[in-house]
């Protein structure tokens, strides 16, 4: 089991980014959350198989059709930071 925190910058708020991220994460069997940050970025914490995290990271690089992703930063995280399921805050 692996864990990662992603910070996604660009036009990622108000374009269904968090809900779409939740759909992707659940389809990949990941747990965690997606939250809007006050600086306009979206923070995503995901826990699960490393291959699934890599697929999520790839998807975060473009997001849903309405989004414009300028940058994705991946940082290590701890597995215990995520509860069961995947929530949007």
C-alpha cells in the first residue's frame, strides 16, 4: 500500500474537478480525499496500490474536460491520513 498527496494548479475549481477525481479514484480502488484550497489549487490525498496511484497521477495531469491543469506536484503521504472511501471537501 502506498500513499501520495497531489497539489493540482490551474483552472481546477468550479469545473467538477473534485467530483471527477473522486470517480477516478474509486474506479481505481483508492481511498482518500479531494479538497479545494484557498489559493485556487486542489489537494488530493490518495492511498492504495502504487500502479493505481500512478494512473490517478496521469489523470490529474489533465482532469475533466472543463479543467485546465498547469501543474501537478506529488508529495509523499502517510496511509493513515485517509479514512475509508473517497470524499470531497
